[in-house]
C-alpha cells in the first residue's frame, strides 16, 4: 500500500514466533515516535487452532487493554486507519512460525556461486538446510538422495557468469529435476525453484523443469566474478515467501490481508534494521541473537551485509552440541568457580530433558553463561569464515608478491573497525545483571579498539526491521530511544604483553567523571559512566587502540547502564591453560566487573 509517513501516528506491529506472538504499539508523542505498550500470547499456527491470527489478536488485545485503546473490531479485524482513541494507522508483521523459511541452495562452485546463493538466502531470513554444488565431493546419487530427503520451502539455483559456459549450471538443474524434491507444506503445494544464474542458460533451465515445480527467474547472483548482485534474488525470495509459503500456512492469507506491508521472515527483518542503522550512522555493526536451538549473527561492514545461522549452537535444545564442539575445558576456563565435570554433564542432560528451565542457583547461572560465551564465540568464528570478500577475484599485486597471489576469500569482519555490538536472546537479554551481558559479549566477540555495547531491550528489532520498509525515520527513532539499552563502551587495544606490564594509559573526562591511570596487561577495570565523556588512550609499545601500534587515540565515548570497560587483556584474548590459574584470573575479572555480587537475585 502507498503510505504517507507524515500521516502515521499510531503503529501496531507483531512478530509471530515459533512459540510466542509479540505485539508492540508505537505512537507519535510530542512529535516523536515512542514504543508505548507491549503484549504477547501463544502462537496458534499448529493444532488445535491452526490459525495464526488467533494468537495475533490475543497479543493485540493485550496491548489494547494496556493502552486503553480499541484496536480490534467486533468482527475480529484490526481497526485501521486510526480515529480518535481507536485503531492504528499502520499494521505490520514478521513471522518465524512453523519453523520460518527453510531453503536449499545450489551453485556450480562451492566457494563461489554456491556461497553467493547461500548469502542471498541467509540475508533474506532463511535457514539454509543444505548447499549442493558440483564440487561438494558427493557423488550424484548421494546428492539426489539428499535432495529427496529434504523438504524445503524453496530451492535457489545459481551458477556461471553472464556470457560464460552454461553446461555446469544446466547439469546442476538436471540433478535437481529428476530428484523431484517435495515441499514441506504438502502435495498440493508447487515447490518454487528460483534460478539466479547465467542468463544464457535460462532457456535450458526452463526446459529442464516440468510443471511439478513453479520456476521463477531473476538476475544473476554473480554476473561477473568481481561483482555480487544479491538484492534481486533476496527480493524474489521475499515475494515467493509471501505468495507460496505464507499462503499455505494456517491463517496467513487472512493475516496478509490485514497488513500494510509484506510480512517478512523474522531474521530478515532484524537484518533490515541493522543495515538501516549502520547506513544512517555511518558505522560498522554486529548483532547477535542467541536462542535455544540456533544462534544468528548479523554484520554490516563498509555497507556490506552478512548473516549466518549456526544451527547447532543454542542454549537449550542445542546445549549438548555446544559442549561437544567447544569441549568442557574451553567452557570451564570462563568460570571463577570450581566445578566437577561429571556434575556438569548431568546438568547438560537435565537441560536436554527440560529445555525451558532457567538457572535457579548461582552455580547454574555461572555455568550457563560460560556455555553462552562458547556458543557465541563459535558462532562468530563461523560468521567470520562466511562473511568474506568474493572468491575467485584476482587481487592487484606488485612484483614483490607475484608468487603469493591469493584469490579472494578474506573475511571482511574486522573487530578493530567495529563500532556497535548489539545483543539479543534470552541468556543475554535476561541476565540478572547487565554487567554479565557486557562481559559475555566482550569475552565471546573480543572487540578491539573502541566499541559500543548495547542490548535489545524486549527483542523489538524484528518489528522495527519491517517498519523500516514503511517508515525508516520512525524505525530508527524507536530503535535508538526504546529498543536499545546502551551498556557502555569497551576499550581493548590489540596486542600481546607480559602480566603486570603496562598495556595502555587513559584519561577520561566528562559527565561527572574525571579519571586517569594505567591499565596493566591482563587486567580489567570498570569506570561507571552514564552519559558521554572525552577519552584519551595511549597504548604501550606493541599495542594498537585503532590508530596504529603505540599511537594515541582521542574520542568521545558513550557510557550506559554498565559504563566504560578498560580491557587490558590484549587481543587475541588468551586465558591460562592451567585450570587453577584460569580460575584465579576469572576471579579478578569478576570482582573488577561486579559480575556476581552476593546481593544479586539469581534465577528471578
């Protein structure tokens, strides 16, 4: 619909999650957009209800009751446009109900066109079930068997540069067509197959697939080796998601008739708002959402967006996978308490049996946050390995590196260039103390230089992501004023040194704070600061705070609910291998950051 942003005063947004549907109300107050009320209700996409709108209306009615504003009419429809003290001007929604958007992607070369296809799918908010390529080391019959086993919502095929050979991408299509993949939503549903490869192969692709699939064609993902063109494919994925996937899900046809903008997959909406903020502020940003089964990492570096899904790294259903991949020694290095490994294994088994339980004791809380550090660290490692420059692109070289030519594939994620790190997900958002959230972020992501830390207050980012497609200014304003809780700023020069030797000196002045001093290597300090202050950092020799080795940095920094963290532990962060030495180091850092004071109410 065509919407005039100047006439939008009341905005209603919902996010239909796999278990809970969340609704928020945004209103224009004194010329500014603010999130005013929030409600939630169980999602009703499955039996016995099988109508997603029931959960939506339940959550909206809760908001209406809290706001004293009538939002649903007698016929069970959302009232729009707003008149007086009833209705809303805009209603928008995101969804990950029913497992969200699940895709299979295929490309000719795994590390080139198949990677581009995976980036397009992930950026659109999909879970990528598998990646098929001509060189993935599986035999054709194994690939066909895998395609038959999967039940994706859609398949994306890519391969070849425009004007290049068509043979390989057609062979890939000829592998998929006879496998006759079946869609997740049943036999009456025509499986969409999206082709985004060499334009010269389009006719051959059309003749390869029969009427059993709904073939859609868009621009090439890699028109040349040097250029990636993901937006047309992402847009097509969104369109097909609405036309096919959502249209066959219980109640979504009715929901789509209510909304003023297309329904978006929840992760795609989160990526949207992060990109909007990074673009408007001119910053590089990383966002993470850690859940019970998966961990999503989003990044925007130099206006390039990437998203990854670590499907086996989570805090409840996938906690055993985290423990297996990270190993207990790596998990326990983050604990200041002495744990018995056997009892911890029993804790993990109990969590697998009862995945929705939360920590009830200090020991349980500490262990869960240790596991979270490793889940986040591993997810970020995976993200950095995926968010790379284009492979196959020849780099400009000099005579000196003639014999050392690389073919692209370097990670574009650079912690020294990172300006904002945003956390969301239960273990981060609901930690008893915000200092714990900040410390988990710092330990897991190892930000370098000067980095601002924040968390999503009530997981509002999906709502604001879809709002950014309708009213970007309102989305950004609510994001900055109501969505984010600023934790503070981390100062962490990169480099290695010796314990007790200087890492950097600092001077901080402003908003009730005026301090200076030296931070020794291996130590942490916390300065409480709620507002802004001028900071001067002088790294010791061999350390870099963002301007180069040993060079002074002067910046305005923002405090927050935690303050300014002075991290002298160096980068990369290395903990002692000896368990007792590691525990003693953690005890110092726990005291410095006030992570677990005796007065904290654990498990509430």
